[in-house]
C-alpha cells in the first residue's frame, strides 16, 4: 500500500529516512551508495502545505514521521493500489462464417 504525506505546517520539512527504521521496514536498502564511505540515507523534503504521494507505507515507521503525525504536523492519506486488470473472458466474440463482400 502507498501513502501520501501532507505537510500541515507553514514551514518546509526535511525528513531523513534512516536505514535502521525505513530500510528495515521496507525490506530492502534504499540508501544511496557512496565510494569509500557509509551509504547516505534518503531524505524527503516537503514545502509548506505540500504533499508527497506514492510513498511506501514503510515511511510511517520512521520515528520523526510518527512523531509529526501524532503532533498534527503531517497528515497521512492512504492510497489503495489500483485493481489488477482481470484476465480476458473465456468467451471470445464469435465470427460469422460469411466473408464480407467487396
């Protein structure tokens, strides 16, 4: 499931997505690799009143996000994924045996 985070404050918010909480909840490492140093965690920047959609719900397990949601500084809107296309029906349209006249 994906979520949309909405900045309900009148200030820009920068939220770090640390490996210990975000990547662990995501189930894969999303950090940016660096040559010869520790990988950098991702960060989410939201302008005042702006929103970021299509985020994995693992973002809700980040302590800073959870605190800001409880404080009312961030709002969360859950997005239900679109339904998968159903398989074609087993009945195909029948063709008549007649050929069109030219």
